[in-house]
C-alpha cells in the first residue's frame, strides 16, 4: 500500500550506520592551479555517485560550530526545525594537515555558504506521451512534504528561515535540485532534501495548486521568442522521438488532455517517480567547510535510503544489473540512445518562416549532427564554431557587417537539451539581420557555404598549426586561472558534468568539458564533409516582416493536442509574401505561426557546388593570430612594508607585561612588514602594536606553524600562541567577548571582522576635477586579473530625451566600431562593455590584466573621437554603419517592456525620476535624426566632462599611476575635461506623499497578447541611512518566504511573487510584486495588504529564538565572502557610483544587526508598511489581456498609443507629487 498518497516506501536500511562507500578516481590532480579545495568521489552502495568538496576557502581550523550553537547530527526523526538534535555527542574533527593543500593567508574575508546539488537522470524527454510536462510537474510537487518531514513547507521554510536558498530545474535529460545554506544548517537541510527522493508524499491536495503554478510559469514565458522557437523545433521533430513533446507542461497537457484520454495525472506522476528516481540514476555534489571524512560520513548516511533500482520499470530506465551498481567502471547505455536523430530527413532542406513576438529579423541555419558527448577530448564542434562564428577580419561576420547585412552572429551547439542530447546534436549558425540583410538573406546563406568550402579545403590540405594551439592555449589559461565560483554555482556545474547521459569518465569530471586534450582533424573533416551540407540543413527565418504574434488572433480549437499533427510543406518559389500565401500553420501550445517551404532542387544544387573545397579569398580567410593572448602572467609584488605572511589575519594570544605581572591577551595579526620582519597586532581594546618576529620568514610555512603553535617575538621577550591560523585569510576575532553574542537562548551571532585599515581599501590616487581614480591592489584572489570601472561624467548627460537617445546611439556606434578588437579580447578572457548611465557613460574592462592597457587605449580613442567634431562622424564610423546602428536602436525601443513585469518596473523608475525618459519619448526625439543633429547633440553632451574610475586587481602603484597618466592624457587631448561635483547632472528623486489612499498608475500592457498582469506596490521610506536600510533588509528577509508561500503556493496568485528592498538613487524602499494570469489587480492589492495585516500578528507572536534565527541569517548573508575579484570590485564601485563611499557597508550593517530587537522591527513595520495608516505608497498596475480576472479593468487604448498613454499617466503622478524632491543625498546624489 502506498502510504499517505505517496510513492512506494522503500525498505529502510536499519543498519545505515555501517554503510560504507567506495571511493572513486582522485580528482585533485585535475584541479585548476589556484583551486585549493579538496575533492573526493564516492560511490554509495545504492549506486549514487557523489562528489564531495572540502571547502578550504571557507574552512578554518576552528569548527564552524564555535560560532553557531548547533549540532549537525542527523538522527532518525529527531531533527528539529532549528537544526538542533537530541544528541550532542558527535564532535567535529579538524582536517588532516597532511592532506590539505596550503592556502594563502590572505585568500578572502567573509563567511561562505555550503551548497549541494542533486541530479536525477530524467527530464522532459522521459515524459509519458499521455502527460507531457510530467518531469517538470514532479519537480514542483516533490517538495510538498515527505514521510519523515510531512509538513508541506518543511524543507523550503527551513532553508529560507536560515538564510539559504533552493531551486530546481527540469531539462530534457536531467532534473537538478540545488541548495545553498549557511554551513551549520547544511546537514538538516540536506536531510530534508534527500527525503524527497526516499518517500515523497506527492499529495493529491497539492496537485491543483502546483498545476496552476506550472500554468503561471508557462504563461510568463509564452511570449518568449526563444521558447517559441524551441517548441516549434520539438513539434516538427520525428513524431516517435522523445524530443517531440511539450516539456514545459501546462493545464492542458497535464490535466485536460490526460483526463480526456483516460489517464490520471497523479497516478502517472507516481509511476514516473518510481521509474526514474532511484540511486543508480542519481548524482550528488556537496561542498562544505567540513573535512572529506565528515562529508563522506554524512552524505553516505543521508542518501543511502534511496533505493538503488527503479521501483517499477519504465521505457527509459537504465538497464542496470544489481551486481554492477557498486562498480566505478560500470557504464550504462540508456534505451533513449537508441531513438536516433531528432529531425526527419524529409524535414531537412526546408525553410521555416516564423512569426515573432518582437520586432526582429533572425536567420538561423541548423545542421543535425550525431551526438557529440563522446568527443569531449577533442571537441570538434567547438573548433568549427570558433572558425564559423569568428568576428575578426576575414570572417563571415566581418564581411556581412561591412556590407550592412548583419548586426551579430552566433555559431555552435547550444546548451539547451533540445540541441545537445544523447540522440543528436544541432549545430546552429544564426545572424541578427538588418532590413537590408533580410532582403539579401539568400546571399548570406550562399556565402556561408562558400566559407564552409574554404574550411573543407583546409581540412583536406591541413590546418595551420597555430590555430589549434591558440584555441588550446586560451582554454588552458582560462581553466588554470578560473575564478572561484560561488558554492551553489560550483555544485551545479559539477553535478551537470556527472550526469548519467554524458560520457565524461569519472577522472575528468572537473576539467573534461573545459580543456582540449587532443587534436582530431579527422573528426572535423568528417563533420564538414558529411553533415554541413544543404540537404542536412534546416533554415529558420524569423521576421516581423511576416507580421507579429499580436497581429493574429488565438484559435483555441487548434490546441487539442500538444504537437503539430501534420506538417504542411509548400514549394519555395523565391517570392514569398505572407499576405499573398496560404495561411500560416500554428504550433498548438505557444501559438507560434509559421510557414514551411521546401528548398528548390536548383538552389540545393547551387549551394552544394558552392561548398566545394576552395582556397581563401581576399574577403574570406581564416582568423588572424590573436594579439590579446596574455603573455605576462606574474603577480605584481605587494609593498614590502605590507606584504603576505602565513600568520597574517590569524588569531593569537601573547604573554605580555601588565603592571608587575604577565598576562595572556588575545590579538589579531593585521599586517606584516618584510623590511623589519615584524607584525602589527591589534588587541582587544583595539590598541595596535608592532612586534618583531624571532624566526626568519622562511620558517613560517604550513608545515611548521599550525593551531596551537607557540613561538616568541621581540627577541624572545614575548611569547605567543596561535589560536586560529587563518588558512583562508579570514580574521578570526569577534568584536568583544563571545558573551556579547549569546543573544537569546545561548545562540551565538556570526563573527564580524575588525574594520579593514585604510591601506587595505580603495585609495584615491588622483583627486582632480579631471580624474578621480581609486586604486586597490588585489591581496585576495592571486590571479593575473584586473577590473577597471570608469564613469565618464558629462554635464549635459540626460538633459533631454534627445540627449539620452543620442548617447545610446553613440554607444551602439562605439560597440560596433570596436567589434573586432573586443571579440578577440573576449576570446582571451579580457572583457569590455560600454553603457549609458544617468550621468554619462560607463566603461568596464575586466579579465587578464596583461593586455588591458592596449584595449583601454583602443576603447578611449573610439569613445573620445566623438568629441572632435560637431558636424561629422569620426573617421572610424561610416554613414552606412550609422544607419544600421540607428535601425538597431529603433528596433530595441519597439521591443522594450514587452512583458508586463518589465513594463511595471520601467514605469516605477520613470515615476520616481522625471528625467528617466521613456522609449516613446526617445523614439519621438529620434524620428528624423540626421548625422548633423546627432553630432551636435553628442558634442553638447561631451562639452564638459570628467572621469571617476576604480582600478582593482593585479596592478601595483606604479602601474596604476601609468593608467592614470593614460586616462588623463586621453581626456585632455580630446577637449575640455574639468567638472566639479556640483556640476554633475542632478539625480533627484520625487517624494511620494504619505496618505491612507495610495497613488496608483494603471496602464494596459504594451503587448496586446501579454497574458499576464503585473502589480507593484512600492513603499518609499526615505534617505539612505545605515540603521534604516539594515532594518529594511531584515524585515524583507522575514516577510519574503511567508509571502511567497501564502500568495504563490497556497493562494495561487501567480508564479512570480516577491518582496524585495529597493535603493533608488539614495532613497530606500520596499517593493511587493505579483505577476498573475488569474487574479485582478484589485485582488492582488487587497491580498498583499491583508498579508501585511496578518504578518504583523505573526511578527508579534514570533518566538525570540525564531526572530533571532532571522537576524543571524541576514548577518550571515551580509558577511558572505566575495567569490571573485569582480564581485569585490562591484561592491566598491557601487559605493563610488552612488557617492556613498561606505567601503564596508556589509560589515557595518552586520554590526547594526547585533543591536536590532523585535520591537525595533515591529515599530519599523508600523511606521512604513501597516495598512490603514498613512504610507508613501505607489501602486503600478500593468493589465494584460488574459482571459481570466487578470484583464479586469484594462484601459481601452489602441496598442499604438499605449506608450504615450503610459507617459501621460506617469505625468499625472508627477503633478500629484507637486515636484517635491528628496533633495541632496550625498556629494553625488542631489
């Protein structure tokens, strides 16, 4: 009998304590050069392959339990909601120093979460035909309780309450469940997660709710052109192929159609679970600040209850023999592999003309290849995508760009499971076309085959050796110096590499997908000769010239099945016109309109002849050598008086004279002076003192010093003992006495680092009205990387819609002119971006620092060349490229805010700041723009400029000064470049009047086929200050999960339900957002207010320990360590851009949290949020055209006039505010 409506209960292993795992191949030798984590693979007796990661970055010699009064024991049935257990007997062992790699003493600051990912080798391809979307449906329903934890929200509530996050994702051949949570709560959270695979309840009472949730999720993506294209591909695949399904799922495919055909969805789901959710078909990756032995013991115990084999046989269950489950050499060939290619031969050599939702023209050539997983060593498709998709001179893109035909291109096999699968691979070559390119799309296809002919020529005659060597070198460097991923990203990536359907051997899990191990020109040649042919190609032409989705009425009668029942193909006569041809066919689930035409035999013959092998031409040739490959990979030295040392940031005790006696006093080593061989120690009272080390620097190695080590200083006058050796670089001293943190029932607050000294924070090395440059040399990540952020401040920026539109066009022109250089730099992990900001332009360069100066010179020359004339374009910009970029910009304006959610957010921004111009205002300003008017406007924007910049990374002071000189020289050569802060463009924010009746902006969705309605309730709080923004963060954290659980899960208001804090140009606020396809805006507003009223009672009744767990969770999140140089740079740059300069705001907020009480939070709630009281609230309602209540109250406005209508409604709000602004926030925001 199935217990409580769940799946069959597996036999429990009463002897789990004695279960042992088999260890797999060692991965530590295949780590990246700077990866100090330790890895271990284990194979559980039930066939689950696990990868365990000891996070030495986060791990300290002291147990994490020293700071959190919580035990991590998982005892049968005894784990409480706060993670504590009945038993406190199991201790924590330190990792063996013999096994650990040494870790630099300055590797990072902050706390780091633990994370886990569980992969099941079954996805949408495994869906039963009777219930399509089943894998996705099970992913939703699985979390609705288990036998061991029957409460419906036990798992997700536990994770959210303790500052963690969880998610799940269904793909074509796998479903992944992931978890991220503070270290002490890993094991109780992981046990809750694992029990969903042991004995989920799959309750009937939750079915309708989760079906509605899936329907809402589908409605959110229904107007996505990429999703529509993917489903059209599936719907026109072989009817007997497992990809020919509707993997998203909705109410029709999971309820209406199955019941019509005599199937019970819940019964089918339980069967699906029993067929595919079993040990041999699962993979697990876990990272935590625990030793490998601890990880192995815990993971083995938690996951060993899952049965090894299917509970019942399914059509695609792995053919696993019980005797091979415990064998690392066992490999399984899933029956799904026998399905063969996805696309029928008769559906190739076809042209699919597709009607999009947005205004766009995209040409995509799709070649069907054999599955490529087995070619992981040589990656022949990556080799071909490098050549076909290159953007340097000689490439197809460069030729088409110069001819004004294309805007961008992309070549290769996509990540989506419909394109890369066990049964096939689809190699796509897509072009974003201009209007001119659309008219000449056939010539583009012809040129593509001409270039394939050139590639065939080299595949026969031999490739230049340097091409493969260059590709391999770039991949080697990227992997060698790869950034440290966040724990959740790392386990997601690793568990994906472990998927049963992939062919990566266990010893290559870490690097198999990243590196080139061998050159196989024979495989490249075979692909070119056999598969890159016109007969094996499907041409997809997506164009708004055929109309847009909104131009066609939905016909529900067509949606009586999930697939296209019969594909109608017509002959292509070369003169297609949508309004003169037969009506389009319709893909039934998304409603995508399309026509299918056969390519004429004549054109097929011409293309076949064109692809004959031939030498390169003057227009088309192989890529040139890449000038941006880094050569100097050394780290620049730190100053001798503040350099690296093993003892740095470690906690110690020193025996020093106090009066007539000696006492042991705690201290923290802050700095090491190599010239004096001395360390700076900070004492408990924050007094600092230098002490000379008695041993030479070479003595202090990880082999010689460890926790508990005793030594001497000051010529043996001072003894010291190491309390905590900071192998991760995190200072291990808390503020004050530990009793300060025994806040409520003995639970401790997380440790907070002492404030960083000024010389360890961004240093202002240029402070003029021309350049303000902050510099900070990296001490943390030890990679030859740098991150340069730059804001070109223009006094006239954003002065009018025309100014903003011209600035955006200039960015398009610059990016277009820099395409070749930027592309080659990006291949070498040196990235750049240019954007428009409220006060001018933003430039960012980041990646390997060796050639960064070269790219900066090129970028600045291009940008500043627009200052030279107010009547003509720079010499690097032609009139043709101006016209192309203008076309791109106009199209982007048409395509903006096409979702109700995005439209609501844009309206809120425009409401808060009248100088945030709408796309309608900018479009009107650009209607008749000429080159002369553009140049005059840009010259006006650039009339007075200055630069604010941050340089962070592998640059010492001398090299930073060189960059400073380069920037100043470039600026001064281009024109006037002095601007005082008070001359910066104003960034004023309107003050929303407090009232019991909120202000409302109600508009129709821009897209007349948008099925969703979006409601934003924005509550403005006030000028940024430390205590209030910390209170906001805590309040939002406490509200977010219960709001999601109530409105999204229980009340079924929609898939997108959220609560978040807002920081808008220095003004704080709280935002509640609901996107729904079933509820009216009135229902949403009423329910949010009712939730707030109910929440106040919840807050008043909240036990002290629960409240404190929220405080600890928020503090832990704020103390999260930076995972990469870019993350740390972003934190500092935000402070500069916002004018706040609070470098360690996260630390200051954590300190404030220590003093916040529940009464403080309740008072803040009453002051800011309590319904029935005066509140500074703005409600944005964007009403879609869904068939349910969600469209109730939609204004009757012609689709062509919606944007202007929105502008008028925003203007009414501005009048209501009576131009009352918040005034000056800081030196830059006023």
